[in-house]
C-alpha cells in the first residue's frame, strides 16, 4: 500500500531562503508536502510561471484543488489546507 499523496506541492530552489524557512515551519506543524526543485525538474518552472503571471517566484505552493499560493505565511498555508479539505 502506497503512502497518501501530499495535499500540497512546494516548488522551490536550492538557494531560496524563503523556501527553507517555510519548509521548516511546515515540518514543525506536521504538514506533509511534496517538494519540486524548479531548477532540477523539467516543466516545474512552467507550473510556477503559470501560477505567478510568468514569474519564477518561489516558494510557490500548489494544492490538490488546483489553488496556488506564492511565498505564503504558515497561517495562509494552514487556512488553504482547511479550505481545500472542505471543498
């Protein structure tokens, strides 16, 4: 039996301080996420640009309901996860 898919995918880079900070906060809160490095995964930058008006801004989080947040606070992440769970 495979593990359930993460409710959110975080698009990052290796050098992004905001990404590192948000990853630590999400881990501390017990929020599971899949991480995709836009500099290493083909097509990942395209997903980020589509969510951000053509900009490669990270961290960009994409939720299973298709919504996206760019450089969100941990409170915004938790609120979006709660809203996605209700949908």
